[in-house]
C-alpha cells in the first residue's frame, strides 16, 4: 500500500480507540451516578428512628394553630400554601379554602381533625377513605370539608368552609 492508504488506516484506528475510550468513560460515569446516591442511604445514621420516607406522625403534645377560621385548628407541622388558599369574608359569613402542605401520615391527620373539630363543637357527618381522606363536618350555620391526600413530595390538606342553609341535627 502507499503512504496515503496506511495513513488513512491509522486515523481510522485512532478514531475507534477514542470512541472506545469515550464509551468506557460514559459507562463508568453512568455506573458512578447510579451507585453514589445509594451511598447516602448506606451512610445514613443507623440510630435514626425516622422512616426512609420521612413521613411523620403527629406529636400529641404539639399545640394546634388557628388561621382564618377561629374554630378550626391546624397541626403546627403543616405550612400554609398561600398561592392555593383564599378567603372571602362578608358581614354575615366567612368562606374559603385553606391549603396546607407537610410530610405527615394522612391517617394521623384524619384522627387529629376528628378529635379537634369535635372540641370546637363541629358535628361529624361522614368520612371517605380511598387514596386519602375526605371528612365532612357541620355547625349551626356552616359546613367544613377537609380533604387529605398524599402528593409526590408531601401530604396536602385542603380545608373548605362555607355557609350552610338549614339546621344541623346531632347524630343519634
């Protein structure tokens, strides 16, 4: 072969070798990226009692917080989502929706609301449980619908309060 043919073969081999190095580097990088985040959980403090999901149960000693509705208490572990909340207030009534976020077990939240709404003289009407909770309460002149569900990163609590027409009877 002439020199041009040999030179062409050398360039081709160099390209193959460079591509092989690039492929090996990419494989090593992918393996590193998939294994290294796992090390964070391996190196986690073994004495920690929290679950890996970081979902917490409500602490019984924590004092509830009151927002725009003075007769509806909210666990302090929840934070108000002002972007999704709104309140409408007229001279005779106040209505609206308050949306909260937190990483709390939905069943313990449902228990919290059932116990604390009763303390504030709300009458428990009914509840639904499927992929979350829906709790219905009523008072003399208003109703409250509390929805609890898990989102990708946290638990969402929606508290809807509105006027009620008619009289509420206590269940027997």
